[in-house]
């Protein structure tokens, strides 16, 4: 359809009749479908003015809370943890005084979150426990995530207490305490030399998602509450509660 031609037709068809003073507009003949001139009064109708009541204002109480700054080390690309294991890992880690992100880093490097993982040396499960380590920490079923994580975290706690150094603790976790003692530091094994920095890289990434321990959670501050409200335009307003 030629839009310019239609526009010109509409402009000519509409207008004011000099003879009658009647204002015409353009309509459509429902029988033929053709454009015809129709008195404008046929299309006019009154629209009653009415007031529009303001939308209700939604308000809620926002408690003032202490904001804990993120540590400088806790920066980097965010990583998503593996769903249902989060609570188990967090609870176990906090029980033994270790950051959940550190445990996540070890699990990521050891088994990539596969509870059925078995190494060529016989290490099993999420935290790749060897038979002697499992016996030492009372783990009966190394494939059970609950037992495996509990035993692995307890072993990490033991190594961190013994060496007071993450690098040495991780080296001992991977190569054994005897190797660390024998070499007086991180053993020169390629696997161990790669394992330690890999875990520390994961740790630096995962720390961004660490939740504060239950005893360290943000506490409510004394003082008036903050009132948050949203007006009909969607703008959020804050005001201090008056006593």
C-alpha cells in the first residue's frame, strides 16, 4: 500500500464544508470498504474526567546492621559452589575452625567434587582420603560425603596446627607428613609442587563467597530503625524512625 497516497487522500477528504460550516472527517463505508466523508460529530464522545487515586505506598522496616568489610585478599572472580554440599562443608569447616572456602579449595583440587573419585594411589572420595588417614580419623566409609569431609577437615586441622603454615599443611596433605619432614619443606615432587599453588588459587577465588562464622555474624546495632518506603513511581525512600 502507498502510505503517501493514503495520507494525501485523508488530508483532502477531511476538513470544513464552506457551505454548511460542518466539520467533516474521514470514515469507512462498511458496505464497500471505501473511504467517505463523515460529519465529525458521529465520532465525538464525551470522556468524563475522573481522579486517579495514588497507588498505596509500600513500607518495611530495615534493621541497621554492622557492615563487615571484605578482606583485601577476598577479591577475584566469583565461583559457584556445588549446591547441596555447601551446608555440609560449611558446618564441618566451622566445627574445626577452618574457612569453608579453604575446604572447598582442597575438594576442588583433589576430586573436583566427585564423591566416587578414586586415584591411582588408592585415595578415595571428595577429599581423597588414603586408607591409613581414614583409619586415623575414624572414617569407615570413604565414599560417604559426610564421613569423608569430616575426616578430611579434621586432617587439615591437624596439619595446620602442626605446621602453622598453609603451604606446608597442603604439601603434607598431598605427599604425607613424612615427606615434608624429610625435605624440610614442600617436597620436590611435581604433583605436590603443582597441588599447593592450585589449592591456594582456588582458595583466593572461593574466599569471596565465605559466610561469616555463626559467632561472627553481623550484630544488630542499637538506635532507631530505618524505614524504607517505595512511592508510586517506584522510587525508594529512607527515613529514620522517630521515637
